[in-house]
């Protein structure tokens, strides 16, 4: 049987002619955006979302997933700070607005300090890849992260790393429960799929900061907290691989795939496992890409599949059009080959 998993062009913030041409010319019609850069410091307006969707439609593209609102929309929810109820109201409004424009999956993370990396390394042919080393992170904190957080500080009027020094993973789980109690009934009402991305890297504690989703057990715990058919995972194979290598990836797919909890998949890999790893191209990491595509198909995975972080190729754009085109083509080739084999049976 032909697999129904759907590829998409993803992980960008601004939809413009360049992105439209990139998606259309490569032949992908489904679009995911990660924290679309729309006006608003508390919530996006329905008008702006509608305009975004219709611009995509002009190019024959379909807006199917939004991954993450900006942190400033729900930072108090994650951290349990005063003002979280107002942010929750806006989050519920966002669910209704996204439903209104036909969005199928709404992703979120619970990692206000974002992705942790400690340095860039030379990957294949000198392409730049990010790397993480837990001991280095413990010692220095994340220098590149501090630059990112400085930029975020223009939006947030406090230092997230500072606030999180006194928080534990248990506090985060408690705040997640508060979040889910408000979010899931609304998501069910509008049949919106709510998808959780794990922490990257899935390391419980680093540089005095604790994180929430650092194992399959943590993910199961979040699932039980949400307790809803509309809750599922935005499974980052990269994070699973960072933690448990190929077996970690397969275990997560089997667990969530078997429960119809796989809503979207970040198809990327790393070399090595915690405490240190580096990102890489597909096919040179911990897992065997054809094997993993087959495993997803075995579980009749019909959600979205996309590339995620990519290596920085020489002369590429900031978005990484060259690298992304390569990874997308790689994934599409695997799916087409698998479907061809199925037809021949
Ligand atoms: Mn990811």
C-alpha cells in the first residue's frame, strides 16, 4: 500500500516570493511555518493569518502546520509567572484562529532556553554542523545561545536563563499540566492536533537549567497529562538519536506510531549520542534512513515529514535552501522508492 505520509516545506518565518518559488518548483505543496513573523506581541490577528494563507493559495500551496508561537506569547505559561492566564486566553484564541484558516497541526515546545549547542564543527567537505558537548556546556554555558537569548531579550524583559536557575523539571511538568488543562478541551472542540517537540538536546540538567522532555518516559508523562486524542508528538528524530541512537529513534516511532500519536516528524540525524554529538547529513548519522522511512510506513504514518536543522553548506542562504533542497530530495526519493517496491509486490 502506498504510504500516505506527506512531505512539506518548513521551518521558515517569512513567506515571500522566494519561499513560494522554492516550494512550488521543488514540487511540495504542504507548508509548515515555525513561529511565523507576523505583527503582534501577544497574539496574531485573524486578518494577518488569513492573508498569509491566501498568499500561499495564490501559489497553489497549502498552509497545514504552525510550529510554535513566539516565546513571548507563552513564556509566562511555561515559567508559571503572573500573567499566564492572559497568555492562555490568547493561546486558545490562536487555536480558534488557526482552525479558521484550516491549519491541521499546531506544534509547541516547552523549552524556553531553546536548542543547546556548544560549537560549530567542520562536517562533510567542510560544511558547518553544530555540535554539543555536555561537559563543555556545563563549564561555559552556551555562548552561541547567549547571543540568541540577547536577541530574544528585546522581546522579553528578563533573562530566561536567570529565571530558570531556581526551577526544576517537576515545576515544568506542573506548568505543562496547567497549560494542557486549558488547551486540550479547546483543541478537541476545533479538532486541532496539538504536537509537542522534545527538548534538544534531551539533557535533564545543563548549566543550572533543568528541562522537561528528556526521555521517552518524559514524553509518555506529558501524553498522560494531556490525556486527549488531539495530543500527539512532533517527533524530532534528531533529539531521539541524540539520546538513544538508532534504537532510541525506533523505540519512539513504535511507541507513538502504535498509538496514532505521531502527528509530524522532523527527519534528521546526528553522529554520536549524549554526552556529545554533532549534526550531519542524512545517511551518515546514527540511523539508517531507509529503515526508518519503512518503519514509519509500517505504522501507516500519514502525518507530515520534513527536514529539520541542516548543515550550513558553503555559499548557502541563511535559511539553507541548498542543504534543505538536498535533504528534502533525499527523503522524497526514499518514499518514492518504498512506494514503488510496494506496487511491485
Ligand atoms: Mn526538531
